[in-house]
């Protein structure tokens, strides 16, 4: 276990002791993967944001986890997500700089601190990233930037273009790339991915992590996104099912829904991974899951 990873765990235990059990369960899924990539990602963050960022990440992780749990409780009670339109989510969340800085660090930490996300990260790194070809990679909604930077860092022949509607992401993601010393191969810009322009040429691969559930019509997005990729291009697309959060809009209920949307948009499903939390609320009506697809553009 790396030094920064150990520092993070110590901070989290001291400041938020109730969170320790879940983090231990997450590491137990794949200790080698977590110890390598979590410490590596924390090193990138510290390089660009300073060592004090570890406390910010620990606090954001704890706050975000509790926020998600509250949202899921409300979802169980009401039977629907909190917001219903992208415009509402954009105003409530994505354009709020202070909230987004907390939000992004929380979302960053769960990659290695929630057990079912560690399962997804293993799938991403070993089933998708390792088979990426050289060329241009587009990342839709990079957020904190770690997903794309992990891919670029693994392959010196990949360049990345990240599009995000949040100005905060366009501040944070380039700094994550700089922390990994891959900033020369990463470009980020503010862009609404629901209004894609295809005059930038086609890409060789794509990453779109946890965006579909944030849209009113994810199938239309995939159909518009497909022409941005070359024939044969690989795409990693992940989403959440019956999992409430402040800005989740589209309620995926079955794993087949996203697969059918992708196929109708011109993709072939190569592999699919579904994971769920290790612990659920008693008598839950809705089981929160995460789903990742490796797709090939037909």
C-alpha cells in the first residue's frame, strides 16, 4: 500500500470512522489494483492540488456517500428520482462551482472506495484500457478526469479530448492530467455533449462514464454520439440503474435497456459488467447497480 493511500485511509478513519468498513471491503475486492491505481491517482491529485487535498477528498467522499444514501432513501419512499430535466440538474448541480468541487472529489474517491466501483474499475482497466489502439480518444463528461487520464497514462500513443458542460470540470480535469504528466496529450473544453458537432473528425475510441442516467433521452445521445466514432472504434460506456443521486434523471431499471439503446445507435456489444453494493437497505424495492459496456462501432 502506498504512502498517500495510507494517509487517506488514516484521515478517513480519524474524521469519518463509520466509513472505514466500506473502504476495507472495497480494497478486499482487488488489493493489487487498488494499491497501485488509487495511490497513483492520489499522487496526481497531490501533485497539482497540494497535500491538503487528501483531507478534502476524505471529507468529500464521506459527504458524498451520505448524500447518495439519503437520495436512495428518498427514492425508496417516493418511487422516483429527485429531478426530471437536464436543465434543472444543470442549474442545480453542474453550474455550481463550490458544490461541484466537493462533488467531483467524492466521485473520484468512490472509484476505489466503493466495492462495486472497484469491480467496475477492474473491468475498465483490464478489459477496455488494455485493448485500446493508438489514436484519438474522446471522453464525454470527464468530471474529475481520472477515467481518461488512467487510459492515457497507460498508452503513450493515445491523445485525449474531453468534453464537459461543467466549468469546474474544465478547471479540475486538466490539473489531474498535469499531475500525471500527460497534459501534452490531453485537451479539455466546455461542450454540451447532447449537442454534438461532428466537424472535429472521427475518434478512434471513446469513454463515457456515468452520463446516460443524467440525460432525459440517453438513447438519442448515443445515436448522435455514434457518428463521432470511426467504424470499429471501441467505446466504454457506464451507467447506474435504480440508483438515486441529486442529478440522476433517467431511471434505468433493466440492464437490457442500455444495451438495446447502444445497439439501436449503431454499436455492437462486446462485453458487459454489472455490479452492486455489498450491503443493501433492508427490504429495498430498488437495488442500485452499476453497469459498464464495452462497445464496438459498427
